[in-house]
């Protein structure tokens, strides 16, 4: 499998949706930008809402972003920057 750069701007909805429509294992940063109108929520492994406040950034190594689900207020986004290496 070739190594590819992954850069995405994901518009968050009020219901959970995955960061990728298909399985995509990558390493990189996932960010809730500081200008979001409120926190976004990731679905935890126990199905709980895990809040990320505006400006929160986390680095993930070899994570399947198709298995990560996010929701939040209208107008919020999540950015994903990294690669499949």
C-alpha cells in the first residue's frame, strides 16, 4: 500500500458520523479548531460522549479514523492532518 498524505476538514453534524466513510488507518493530528462555536463530542469506547473543547488537539498513531465518530453543534468542524505511513 502506498503512503499518502491525509488532510480533511470535516463538518460536524448533530448526530454521530465517522471521520472517514471507510476504514483508513493513519497517523496524525485530529483537532477541534479554536473558532468552533462549542465543543465537539467523540463517541467513547463505552458509547459515552467525550467532549473536545475548542482548540483541543491530539496525536494518534496508526488509528483507524473510520472507527472514530464525532458530533457537535452546527458550524463546528474537525480537522485531520497526517498520513498513512
